[in-house]
C-alpha cells in the first residue's frame, strides 16, 4: 500500500515563528503536493513539485515556501507564521500523468497563536 | 481555468436510504474526475475516478458515479447508506497537461441518521 506520512498531526506555534511541515512518501512518486484545507473552501494547492529540486506555485503560495532535496521528501515552510495560516495542511503524492490518483497523508492541523 | 462546484455543503440521510452527492465542473476538454472521501481526522481516500470509457464508474465501498458531459456533472451515488459513510466528500477535476494538478470542490459533509 502507498504510504504518505506527515511529521506531525497537531502543531501549535506562535506568530512570527518559522514552521516546518514535512511529508514523506514511499512509492517513488515523481509528483508531490501541499494543500491547505479550510471549511467550505475545499483543498487549495499551495505548491507542488514534479522532481527533486523542482517546484511550482499553486493557487495560494504567498507566505509559504517549499523544499524537495530528495525524491521521497517534500517540506512546506512558513517563514514567519501568521494567525491566518491556522489551518489543516495535507500532503499528497502521485505519478505524473493526469489520470493518476493522488495519495494523501493524514494531515497536520496547525494552530498559530 | 477549471472549477468544481459542490452545491450541497451538508446533507443528512437516514441509514439505508439512497444517496446522491452533486458535483459540477467547468473545464474545456474531457476532464479527469475524482471523488475522494475524508473521515474525521483522516486524510483523503480515493473512492473512484473517471478518465475515459464507460461513463458509469464503480468505486470502493459500494459507491458509483456517472459522468454526464452535457450537464458537466459527475454525481456520486450509493443505493443504501451505512452509518460508517458519514464523512466529508470531495469532488475534483484534473487536467492532463498540468502535472497532475487537481482542482477540488468545497466538499459536502454527509451525516447519517440511525
């Protein structure tokens, strides 16, 4: 079975802190994604990566950056956390073709105080 | 740009009743269409997907969905709902030339009455 793991299920941070969210997949997928999930808004794409060291902005990249140094690992970075970044963050991975299924991790619920 | 609309934010059905969750999309070409389910505190799990061929797609847990190009719809159905189906359901559309990026609808939260 495909496994996508996220480093934390719950995080509490203070405004201005630098926050790292990590995601690891074990299926040798080329593509990895970071989404933000908010009630009524569904999932919105923050960034995705289609190869090591490659990244593309999604719909809401402001305030976030990403890093992909190894194929299996994709990190989301909040350079200076703000209260409006309180949300659920979901990581996913897939093979590169349009019909391919994205496999999701369990999510990290981040609270910024 | 593509978009996905799930008109029903919340739906409540009785256990054993039939279910239909609506999904409408906007996309110029033939889309790739997905339904995912999210149980409380969990990530998303794929229920089914359509990318070509038969417009009636069977998925896991007894779910099915029908792609209707003329109506730009991909509604999810189940003939008899179980209490364990209570969850949030997301419809998504993907395109072939965008690195497998998906656009998600806002979700429908399903509650099941005993």
